[in-house]
C-alpha cells in the first residue's frame, strides 16, 4: 500500500517506514552472510578471502546500478507527493528503459574485463582464480539485481517498505538453499555461491514484478506513457547517474583500500571480510532511517512542504544517532561471536584483527549516520551532484590512508580509513545541506 509522508508526525513516519526497511536490509545482508558462512566453513579461509576480495569491486559496479535505480525513484516520489499521476507513470517507464540499457552495457563490459580488473586490484595469487570465478558470475547477474532494486525503489518511493521486505525474506531463504545445493551437492565452489545470489535476486525481482502487476495499480503505466521522451531520459540521467557515481566513487576508494589490504596477506583480507559481514547486520539499523529520508524529502518537496523537510531531517538525525550508539554496543559485544559463523575458533590472528577493526569503526558510527541522513535527504530533494561530491571526499580520504599510511602502520591504517572518509564527507554535506535548505526555504 502507498503511504503519504506529507502529513503526520515526521519522526513517527520515519520510524514506521524504517522498521520494514531495516528488516529488508538485514535480509539483504543474509545474501552475503550465507555466502560467507558456507564458503568459509566448507571451502576454507582462502575461499573466504577470495569472496571478500571482490567486495569493493562488486560495490563499484553493482553499487553503481543500485544507485542509479534509487535515483530513478526520486522523480517518482516527487510526482507522487505532487499527486501528478501522468508524470509519475512516465517516470516509471523511463526509469525502466534506461536501467535496462545501462545494465546490459555494464554486464558485457564487466564480464569481459573481470581478470584484468582483479589483476589491477593486486589480488593475491592464491585466491585469484576463485575471486574471478565469483565476481564474474555476479557481473553476469547484473540485470537480475537491477530488476529487483528498481522495482523495490519504486515501491518505497510511494511509501511501501513492507512489500520489498517480504520478497527479500523469500529470496534470502532461497539463497541459503541454493548455496548448500550448489556448493555441497554440485561442488561448484565459490562460483556456486555467486550463482545462488544471482538466482535468488532474480526470483525476488520477478516476484516484485508480479506483485506490482496484480496488486499495485499506482505503478501501472498507461500505453500512451510507455515510450520514453528525451526530456524525461535527460532528467532521469541527471539524477540517477550522479547517485550511481556516488556509489562507484566511494567504491573506488574502497577498491584502493582493498588493494592495500591485499598486500597485507589473506589473513587481513579474511578479517576485513568477516568483520564487515558481522558489522553489516547491525549497520542496517543505521541505513534504514537514512534511506527513509530520501522518500520523505522527495514526497514533501513535491508537495512544497519545506518546513516538514527541516523538521524531518532534524528528527531523523536524532533517531539515527540514538540507533548508532545502540548498534555500536551490539557490535562490540557480539561482532567476534558472529565471526565464528565464518571462521574456526583456532584462527586467533584473524579474530584479533577483527577486534581492532571493530573498535576503530564503532567509535565513529555517529559520524557515519550523520553522513547517511544528510546524503539521502539531499538526494531526495533531487540534488544528487552534491551528494556525489561527498563521495569524492570519501574517495580522497580512503585513498590517502591507503597510499600513505598502510605501508607504515599496516592493518591499523586500514581500520581508520573508513572513519576518516566519513568525517571528510560530513564536512561537505553539512555545508551543502545548510546552503540548500536556506535557499529553498529562507526564514
């Protein structure tokens, strides 16, 4: 069902929307966790490191398309807030056409260049083949990822955060089943884990499509609105591409840092992989209210309610910071325990590295949530280029740490790279948001 976020208590709306969004993000993390647990437990540490070494690359490419899909939903939320049915339908159709074309191009390019990219990232030789096998399959499934992310973004743009959750639960269960079948029965190795992820996402996307066709008439497109118009294509690209590039630019910094981490050996790579998977489950509590801000701000901008945007961002920030403290405490006391899902308890060195990584990251969680809230609020208002610029700040900070400090300070430098990136982006986003909100709603 749709939800109008232009009326009612901002913090209640944000919280109500955030709960199913958080659950959905948690189940999305289960995609990665299922791969990591089964790969680490059945195929060994090197296989675990191989999957982990592709994380930044997957974020670079798949993250770009996910960002584009999220960007394409922004006009949908704005037209929904403005109660403009015809433009909403045209926006839905245009986003679908452009996402399909971009996804097809990216699939061809990345599948062809997989080995060259992995060499560029200095992937250790002992995990090189497995890493290529895994990420190549993920790239082959780009359109499956696009299908789900675009449709679920459209649903969230109209205020429905529950339906995507239902399909993610189903898909997560299927992913675990496929993992076990492909790895334990068919002995497909790390490629089997990748195929499990792709097939699960495809099923999730198809279910989302079927639901919209049967139960969600607000997203049905009339025949006269199906063909894209150049002005709509241009508008969507101007919003979606910067959002996609924001993910990719951030991922470039992560890839540079990953390359530096790779030079420290497979133990360091495995530690980062297991720690990120453990932290990622709880970090969903931080991402959910931030993602909600894009829909909230988009609908209220369409309705001309700048006063609600001001109050919503303040209340959303307070809620997110409270959650960040809770999240940090939960990760501190249970992060290493979750790591036992991926690793044997005898891997003492890896667990020690995980503890150090947790400590540095958790201290700066409030900086992370402030970044997430402001970035999504700015994007929801349609100003995606400044949000992309914040990604550049993150890139520079991570790259600086990777290039100038990892050789000297080793794993500790890797641990402080993300906090440094969050602080750098916060500075820019704080300035941009203040300038933007004062211009749109002078007081």
